[in-house]
């Protein structure tokens, strides 16, 4: 009896090694080489990549990129939290057809990021995108969503909010359900 329980851990241990330890060791090996994603030639270069990283931190490009990333992150998190809580409060109402609205709300989260990216790329395209079509129909100039840096940042924020606000809704509803069940117990 006792040895059988230990044998049952072998598949889990194999999965753990395959999915965590091997990729970690592989990543460490790649970080010590000059491997590029487009080729397969790999030369051991030691800690040179880490030295390049440290000198890169001193560059203006690094701090510009970091600033853009922080602005996008801050904007998306704030918008997603506010919208997520508001939508969760609306979805908790006992109204007819709420199941259909739940499906519409959670659908973006269920899409693969690649599919969502291609979907929004088509919507935001300046020449044949649906959004710019409606903007032009209203008499305004099309917006270069995918070309101009400021509009591109806004586009990234819109797409991220669209795809990940449902996750905040889900977490908010799950927390509310837990609270309701916890209070009545």
C-alpha cells in the first residue's frame, strides 16, 4: 500500500520537470549564448548578454521603453478594474437575458491572444478597417491607429481592456459569491 502512493507521484514529478525545470535550464543556457530567434547557430558567450543588459539600462531607449510600458500598464489596469467592477455589479442584477450578456462579456477573454490581435488589427487598419470606415462615414479623417505612436499606444490600451476586463469581472463576481456564501454560513 505505502509504496503505491509514492509511485503515483512519478507522473506529477515528470510533468514538473518537463514544464518547469527543463525550460528554466534551457533559458539559462540560451542566456549564456548568442542564439537568435531567427537562426539556430549558438555560440557560448558567457555573461556578455548580462553585461549588455546592464549597459542597456543606461541607454535612453531603455528608459523610454520602460516609460511607455508603465503608462500602458497603469492605464489598462485602472480602466480594467473600474470597468470590471461596474460590469460585475450590472451582471449581478436579476434581469432577463443576462446569460446572453454574460456570454458577450466573457467572450473576449476566451479568445486566444493571437486571434484577438488579428481581429483588432483588421478593425484598426487605416485603409480598410471597420472603425475608420465609421469614422470616415461621420465625416472625420481616418485615424492612423497602427502607424502613429500615440494612436498605437491608445490602440494597445483599447485591445487590452477589451480582452482582459472580463477577467476582472470574473474575479469580482467570484469574490462577491464567496462573500455572500461566507456571510450566510
